[in-house]
């Protein structure tokens, strides 16, 4: 068995590290993209769907429903919006 030169060994390690870096980057980006494209998460009780207001969510799956559940105005002067 012939011994590899230190340069070839280093080059192999660099190629392996580059491959691992690309794979890890792809994984992180795909998980981040999933979090942004699938905003409905499971609340602490584990039931999938909109997170309730008591658990820190809005309890709604629509914008108007979220405003209503949080007591926020859609537009105009209100206690939370002062045009």
C-alpha cells in the first residue's frame, strides 16, 4: 500500500468538507423556507391548526379573523389605530 501525499489528503478533506457544507446549507435553507411557507404550527397541546390567542397566536386562519380575535381594527380610527 502506498502512502498518500499530504497535499492529496488535504485536498480530499477539503472536498469532503465542501460537500458537507453544501449539504448542511441546503438543509438549513429548506427548513427555513418551510417555516415561511407553512406558518400554521402546532400549539403546545399538539393539535395542528391555528394557534389560539391564549397560546400566543391569533386563533384564526384569515387576516380578518385574526383582527377580530385580537380586537384590532381593519382600518380607520380605533383604539389601536389612530389614522
